[in-house]
């Protein structure tokens, strides 16, 4: 069984992927995709 983890640094992430990630852990922030995306983009 291969349990290899790969970490990647990417400067850009799509809004849909970001919302999907936050929604997958049940964070309410996912309900506000524009605010979420802008906050992450400007951090």
C-alpha cells in the first residue's frame, strides 16, 4: 500500500475548488464564495 503524500505550492486556485474544499469540512464560509475567494486571493 502506497501512503505517499504530495504537497504542492500553488499561487492560484479556482473559486469552485476553494468552495468545494471549505464545504467538504462543513465551514459556513463556503456559502459566500466571492468573499471566500477574495479573502484567500488577497492573503
